[in-house]
């Protein structure tokens, strides 16, 4: 069976670009698990559900159909039949996803979906708890980090490119809130999983990070 590769790390460390490029290089499936939390957050915001209220979130989990479909090698999220696409890529949805992801009912709802997607191997799965909780037996675990200043700069650049400019101070505030929430929560906090290879991408570009990961993979296969 082809391996499972997990890539965890904080917001803005470059996980998505690196994971997509790596999956394309290896012809593996790409799974962005943040998209699952974002999809639920998107529906919560749309339905005016309080993402801090466990009862409302429990109800949301019971009444929402979330599935993953492999579309040309990318696992795509459908919520109640809708491909939520780019609508979940806003700072507002990201922050709401970070908040609702601290609740056990939400994590439980999404766990099997993620594990099923990786059951046949040949997958690059990115998120916060890929190596620690979802795929603890993954053959290759990466923890991708970068200085907070660099992560803020990258997020700013990304938003400008998408024509959704935000001020550096807003991005800094949101990034700090997310870092705190994602790493301090009780269940499945962001950690470097045991055995994870830690890569600091502060002064590396995407292809350099991908090359570093590929070196480790060939080391595992030798
Ligand atoms: O990777 P992202 O920024 O799209 O993720 C959005 C939020 O979802 C993140 O701040 C925390 C949550 N998340 C999580 O709790 N576990 C994951 N495996 C992935 C994301």
C-alpha cells in the first residue's frame, strides 16, 4: 500500500501549497481537513448558529450532511449536497472553524470521514491533528512551521492576490487568536506528532520544502 503522509502546522505555514504540490508530484490524493471544519463553520454562519454554543453545534452536526468526493485527485467537501468551494476561504470562516473545532461533537463527526479518505493510503493529509490523532500510524509525518511574522506576511499576500485585502493588524489579530485556540484546546490540539519531521519554512520556498519532504520519503523507502 502507498504511504499516508501527514502535514500539520499552524495557519499560514504553507501547508496547503506544499501539500498540493507534494500530492501532485507523487500522484497521491490531496486531503485538506481544514476545509471540513470550514465547511461546517460556513453553514453555521449562514444559519446564524452560535459557534460557541455546544447545543447548537450538536444540532448542526446531527442535521448536516458532510461528504468528501475525490475530484481529480483532490478530496472535495460537499455540505448538504453543495460544493462550498471558495466560499469557505475567508478569514471569518477560518476563525469560526477554529472555534467550532474545539468542540468534541464536531471533531467526532469529521473523524471517520478523514480516516476513510486515507484508508487506502496514497494520500497527503493536511491539518492540525493528522499525525497525532487521525492517522497516528502514518508512515511519514511532517510538522511545517514558520515564524509568525512570515506567516502573517504570506496570509496578507494571499488575500491581496484573491482581491480580498485585509489590514496587517486584522490578520495579526486573527492569526494570534487562531494560534492560541488551535494549540491550547483540550482535544486534538496542534502539536508536532511523535516521530514528526519538523520543517521550518520561514526562509524556504514551496519547491524547497517539497524537496526536503521527498528526501525524507526516499529515506523511509530505502
Ligand atoms: O487549515 P485551515 O486554516 O483551513 O483550518 C481552519 C481551522 O480548522 C483551524 O484553525 C482549526 C481547524 N482544524 C482542526 O481543528 N483540525 C484540522 N485537522 C484542520 C483544521
